[in-house]
C-alpha cells in the first residue's frame, strides 16, 4: 500500500474528502518528522513507537573496489511495533 492508497481507503471509511485526509496524513508525517529531528520520540499506544537510535562508527568495504572505509557514527529513525499491532499481524 502506498500513500495514495492509504488516503483513498481512509477517505472511504471516514466520509471525509480525499483532500482533507491528505492534509491530516501530511500533518501527521510532518509532526513525526519534526519530533524525531529534535530528538523526541512519538509513542502511539498499541500501535508503536517512532524514535531515533545512534549507530556507532564502524568499518565497511566499498563493494566496487573492495577498499576498507570508515563509516561515521549516525542517528537513524527506528520504529518499534506495539502489542496490538503485533497481535494483528500474527
């Protein structure tokens, strides 16, 4: 399912216009992005938690040349599924 499919499905189930649903989804995504970029986490009880994690520096290989390179430390987004989502997927 892509973003447009999600918008269409929610619009059908909620009797809202596609334009309104798109605004809500874009607003949600913007807020999650803003929270993660400022170091906060977003917890939706039962669904899951969006958070950031530190990835330490490590050695890697360039696949084209085989040369060893140093990959710097980075912060990456992560999602941990909640209990209700895990049960629904079983």
